[in-house]
C-alpha cells in the first residue's frame, strides 16, 4: 500500500495530532529536553536538537517549510508571528499547511496506520529514543522497535583485492587516505616485501642488543632507546609505502583498485546498505543469496552490521 504524505486528506485525518502538538508544546518540549539530558547522561547523543523554543511542527508556506518555534507572543513561523489560537485554527481548518518534524513524523505515521512493531535501522532507533516522549503523550502507546538486519556484501573481485592488499572491509571504512597508505605499502613484489620485513626485524634486534649496555651506562636513556626503535620502524614503513607508490606510478593500477573497493564497500563515505541498491547483487548471484541473508538475519548478531562474502 503506497500513501502520498502530501495528500490533503491524510493531513485532515492527522489534524488532531497537529492540534495537540501545538496545544501541549510546552509540556512536550519540557519532556524532550529532559529526555535529551537523560540520553547524554547515559552516553548517547540526541538525534534532533531541542531548545526551549522548539516545537514539533513545521509551517508550509508557498512550498517552503519553516520551523514553528515558540516565542513570548505565542509562535513564530518564518516571518509570521502566530498566537496560540491562530495556530490551532490552522491545525483545524487547513492542516495541510502544517507538517510534522522528525520527532513527530513517526507518531503521525503510527496514528494514521496503527503499528504493533516496526523494523528500522540504527539511526532511526536513535530517533525513537527521543520520540518515545511524544508517543506516550500524544498516542498513549508506541510500537515495538526492532533493529533491521544490516549487511555489506563483498563480491569476488573485492574479496580478491582485499586479499591482495592484506586489508579488511573495516579498514576500507577508515577512509581513502588510510586505505591508500596500506595499499601502497602492500603493492610491492613479494621478495621486496620480505626484505622490508627482515630489515625491520634486524633493526629492532640491533636496538634491543644495545639496550642492556646503554641502560647500564645511563638508565635515563630508556626513553631515547624506545623513541629510536619507534622512529626506525616508522621510517622503514614510510619507505615501503613510497616504494609501493613509485611502482603504482609506473604501472597505474592502484587508483583503479582503490576506486572499486570504495565504490562498493564505502560509497560516498557511507555504509553500502545506505547507498547501493540490492537488486544488482541478486542479478549477479541469483535468488539463492536470499537464503543466506535470511539465515544471517535470524542469528544472534541481529542488529549488528554483518559482512557477507559472495562466491
């Protein structure tokens, strides 16, 4: 069933909720401010910033949505000052000129379509932590909120590239700068990589052999020894990365591989499930993938982001 949220008839049905949100804006605002403080005390961030002037309504004027805020004379919507009575009249006679904000929207939705339970993503769950205050006041109930299954799907090409560069999906999520460093570092011929590993080990062993005699000479040299070991390791790592970069300049494949991994696994710096359509994966693998997703969705890890490697 598809519903157009701009349909005037739906706004007409939702008018009592708009009216109550305006009428009880002070009580709702107080509850939301307290909920925000409660979330902060427990180490969570409120998704929607609520101030002492906030309301749950937006005004629709000429196709532009303006937040409705409270002031000493009643309410403010853009350039317009509205008394409480004027805002209540709009809610009754032309509710299509009002719109719910992010915290009121799910309440209006569940008022229009009474809901027992909903399956939502992590960001939406965080919104519900605030909206619960509004649900209880305006509806006297709220649905059970369940976390949706969330996946990153890794195809065979991406899997091969991750192995090639000794990387994980989680390291791609750290961003292009960090992943590029790792790719350059792991782009060298196997023989040269082993030489770097051997050289690093030999340098560390040489410094450790000096530790005893140096500390015997002067115990205060301990910090200098540790810094020398760390500095040597860093410079060898940088040299290995630059060697990988030099090889890429000659062969020109790193950028292509980097683009493929990020476009698939971290598109637009967001998780795959928030950007990419699932249908191309089904087209490539067949409907069998649904069985595996269903199995993972029923596991104890429901609510956690899971990584699925496709053959």
